[in-house]
C-alpha cells in the first residue's frame, strides 16, 4: 500500500526548481532513502520538470508516495507546445532511466506529459 507523502502543483519556470529540489530532499528523508538515492531522486525530479518545461507545459503536478519504495509521479498541466526532440531531452530521458529503479513515461501527441519513477528504500 502506498501512502501519499506530498502532492504539489508548481509553475514550470527555472525560478521554482530550487524550491522543488529542497522539497524533494525532504520527502526522500521522510521516506528513509539513503543519501545517494536521495540525490538521484532530486536529479530525476529536476530533469522531469525541465523536460515538461521544454515541451511547453506551464505547470506540473508532483506526487510523492511511499510504500515498499518511493514513487514519484510528475504530470504536465495545461496546453503544451509542439513536440520537438532535442539533445537536452535525450540526455534527460537517459538520466532518468539510468538513475531510477522503474520508469514509466506517457506521451500525448508525441510529447512526454507524465513520468512516474521509483526509488527503493535503504535497508
């Protein structure tokens, strides 16, 4: 069973990224993630938000849930621009896939609009 730890809606702008990273670090601590997994989770959250921002979304909803693992769901909200793949997007996708335990991405009209990933808890 997953317990929701935090849900927040944020404007997708570079100014909000530090605040989201700090909140993510706090959630990782609550979920008893080790230091390395916590840092990796912050990178995945930041890259996911940047991916959505480059896709033209104005806002995102981030939901953190804990159970056997920490699950993070990030979904773009509002209208998005045309889907145009760029090198930064490919790097972001590769980082997320390399760092997170399990990754599911959903696309709408060719653009990523939802990313869900997990991190295991420290034993």
